[in-house]
C-alpha cells in the first residue's frame, strides 16, 4: 500500500481531488495537483485502462493514492458520488456524455456537492462538430495551426512529442482552470462549476503572441520564414564533429557579438541584419560547429552570455551541473524523474511517494474520506 510519505506537501495540502482514471493529460494534471500537495485519489477500474505503461513506472501517478471502483457495477457510481461529496475537485477525461451515462457527470456530482470543481479534459471540447470524435495530440495541434509552425521549410511539420498539445495545451490549462474555479467557489456566495479544458483551445491560446505578430506583419504564415521557427541562422541547432548538437539563440545584438566571437567567425561572417545573406551566415556557423565536438564547444561557451547550450538527451539532462545544483531532477524509489515545479518559499513541495499501484489504497481512503462503500475484505493468504 502506498504511504503518505514524509516530504513537504506543498501549498495545496488539505485539498481533496478525485481523478477518474484515464491516460495522458488528465493524469498529468492530477499529478501536478498532487505534487503541489493535494490528496489525489485516483479511481482505477478493475483490469486497468488497457493502454499505458507499467503502473510501477508511470510517474504521472506519483504522490497519489488509488482505489478500485467498477463504474459499471450497480454500486460503482454511488461510490464515486460519495467521494465527490467529500472532494474539492473531480477530474475526468472521457468523451462528452460518457460520465453522464455512467452516472457520475457534473449534474449528479454537483447535486451532491455544490462547491465541487468538476474538471473535464478532452481534445476537442464538450461541444462542436468534432466533440464526439476520437483524436490524439497531433490532430489537435494540427487543426489549431500550431503544428504548421514547427519544422523546416519543404519538409513535413516536426512533431514535438505530445508536449505542446496534451500537456501544455491540455493539462496545464486544466490546472489553471481548476485553481481559478476553486478561488471562485471559496469566495462568499461562490459555487462550484464545470471547467471545460479542451486541448484545441489551449494549443490555440499558446500561440497568442504569434497571432499578434502575424497581424502586425512580423510573422509569415509558413515554416522557415521567421525569427523563432528555425529559419534564423542565430536561433537554431547545429551539428558538431561527433554527431551531437549545440543549440544557439543569441537574438540580442550584444549576445550575438559574443557568440560569433567565441565561435571564431566574427571577422568573416556577413551582417546578420542582411536577410538576403542568411543562408551564407548559416553555412558559416554550421561549418564552424562541425570542427569541434559538443563537449569542446560546451567548454568554449561555458560562463558566457552567448546563449549557446549543448542539446542533451533525456538521460544526460539530470547530470548537467546546473540542473544537478538546482535538483531539477530527483530520484525516488530508484526512478529518476523531474522534480515538482514550480518552487515555493513557504510551502515547499516534494516527491513523497512513487507511482501508485491500482487499488493500493482502497481501504485507507475508505477510512480517511469516510466512504465505507470503498472498503474491501481481503483474506491473508500468506503461508
């Protein structure tokens, strides 16, 4: 059984969250609330979700507790409603209408708990022509125009893993919405409400600055023609002699001057403001980077304001001196993982428990939350 852990809990200590088990952005949003100190109870279904990684290594389920409830059983919905009645927040990631059909939709939950914040995580949203359709991150960011900006001209758009849609446009917007709705619910006369977090909405909202630049004529609506999309020779990545990469971004003139000086090409490259010679400038930078290894260039730029950094792999990143000094990554239960973020001066956070196994806390939550319907009877089969 998972234990509460001994680390500091964070600013949301005392907040109760029910998470109806799903995949992707919903669990990540619930993990973020758990990292911040909330008591997140994940309602797992018997037999598992059918898609996902080994539960013992699913880091998005850290700092949580889990109970097993079969929502299709006669007493399943009533048990979830009992949890909702004692919770501050409920998170679900079903297609529109599914929670209602299961008997745990917003109307039923808010009838039991008018102060409840009911968070809904979907790709397309609760309404609109595509609301009922299946989808994944790549389709959501494609439709919003976000995907069209990423990649080299003349090549297919580059897929940014599922970070831009699922987690940035989905999870983080759901958490912002939940915290805002909690603030409203706790004001005099405030009530609970439904938070409709759609990945298409969040992914579109992330590009607000770009839309402003587009309207002002300072952004071209095509890949490889803008300052921040990889077309600029001093904002991108370059291969080194050992097949690794360095990332560079000295946009400001004084940083750029330091960059080309340390690179050793300050006296030979064309004016960076001459866009007609950007291909020439890019080739000069690329040729120079190929003369040394990533480690050698890292040493060259170390301690400078040239805005150059080695492109590290996922396994390399935790060992970088800066990230190690800040403990940006931590190890818990033998698993290296990103530490909770952001940081708080008065209410620090921590990884208190590892990934919770489905149903590991059913009896404990039944007692803590006073939901007898959760309690299970187990026979000790230890010889």
